[in-house]
C-alpha cells in the first residue's frame, strides 16, 4: 500500500497505524531540538496530539522518553523496538 508523503518525504500513515508512532520516535531521535512544533513540521503529526502519542510509545513499547521544558529526549528504546528498524518507517518504499 502506498502512502502520501509530505514535503520532507515522510509517509503520512493513518492515525491508527503503529508506523505513525515509529515516525514520531524517529523524529524525536533525529531532530536536534525535538519540540512539538518541530516534530509537527517534520512529520505532519499534529502538535496537539504529540504528548498522547509519546504516552503510547511509553505504554505500548516500553520506551523511556522525557520532556524537558518543550524538548523531548529518548533515554531508552525499550526491549521491543530497535532504533535502526524503527527509523525505516520514515523512509517507506513506494
């Protein structure tokens, strides 16, 4: 299945697709200053939903993600997710 991509080439997965969470995690890891606005700009994930989506990453995948002021930081990818594999969600094949 093909997905539309935004201006940065990031696939726009449906809201109920786990790969959307993987794109979020990858954006937090990739961005120098991962704020809600910066993540929204890169991924197209609405900045008003990012906190709840980060909670899903914590609860469902065991990631340890902190928020210092407006900036998110990943401390641990947990036991389920692999950083390199998750990053592939941002570069979906056509």
